[in-house]
């Protein structure tokens, strides 16, 4: 599946055209225009059974009451096209990865690994000392990506996930000290 992605020109890329940059800066301010939320929703919809609408992303990063957000998004572009994201929720000196995805046509090429590694460097610069996440035990690609980045499994939540078809699966809880 090819996801129509937004052209993001203000993210610096390396010689291979790959770039990773925060959508929200360390003060919780959102850097890019509204179209980005539509693109995030498209990549999310192509990656997960449960969809998040563009307005959900917008409310997360530009809260309607004008508050600063505690969410941080790291975006990945290839040749100026948005191909992936990681979303962290910052809680004082800890953070939780609440979502991560690479557009389906770009998976299995090492981009998830690069995005996660670079995102962790960026979140570390915000004085985050520990990052947590949960992942479906059946999601081998994600588990490999997190373990490759030295996340360690710390616990398991039995039957935590339930698919639309009603099938239950365990959640693995991972953590990484920065
Ligand atoms: C999880 C995800 C972000 C990984 O991104 P990616 O760009 O495909 O990952 P990479 O190519 O960097 O691969 C990272 C590791 O995972 C492994 N991997 C990737 N896809 C795999 C697959 N389908 N099956 C088994 N291993 C896989 C790679 O081999 C690599 O491990 P290795 O170097 O030890 O061999 C991507 O698959 C995705 O968006 N999935 C759908 C959304 C999702 O599940 N998000 C995570 C929710 S917790």
C-alpha cells in the first residue's frame, strides 16, 4: 500500500535524502502547518486497526485551549516526503512511546531503526531519563525494532489487546534508560 505523503521541505536531510526532526520542540510548540496532521493520520490508518483522525493529532499537538502540549512527535522524511513518525508523551523526566509507524511501502529497509535511534537522541536532549512502551506480543517487526534499539522487556500484560475480531493478545512492556 502506498500512502500519499505530505512534502515537508523544512526538515534537513542527509545525502540519502533521509531526515528526522521534531514536529514539536522542547517547549511543546508545534512547528509545521495543519496538513501534516492529515498525513500523520494517513500513515497511522495504514498501520493500525484502530484509526486516529487528523483532528486527534491536531488536538494532541495544538491543544484547543492553547496549552503547551506534552506530546512530542518525531517525523521522518525521505526526499522531502513524510514516511514515518514516533509519538512520545512526556511525563516530567520520563516518556512513553504512544505510537510509531513507517509507511507500508517503506518498511523493512532500516528506516524504523534510524527513526527510533534518532528520536531517542532528540528526546534525551529534553532531559528524559527513561522511555517506556508497550507492544503487541504478535508484532514481531516492532519488537525487533525496539530490541535493536536496546529496549528491555520489563513486564507483560496478559490479554491486553483485543482485535476487531475479538482475539486477545498480550502486551509486552519495554523500557530503556537514557
Ligand atoms: C514497526 C515498524 C515501525 C518497523 O519499521 P521498519 O522500517 O519496517 O523496521 P526496520 O526495517 O528498521 O527493521 C527493524 C528490525 O525489525 C526487523 N523487521 C522489520 N520488519 C520485519 C518483519 N515484517 N518481520 C520480522 N522482522 C522484521 C528487521 O529485520 C530489523 O531487525 P534486524 O536488524 O535485527 O534484522 C514498522 O514495521 C511499522 O510501521 N509497523 C506498523 C505499525 C506498528 O506496528 N508500529 C509499532 C507499534 S508498537
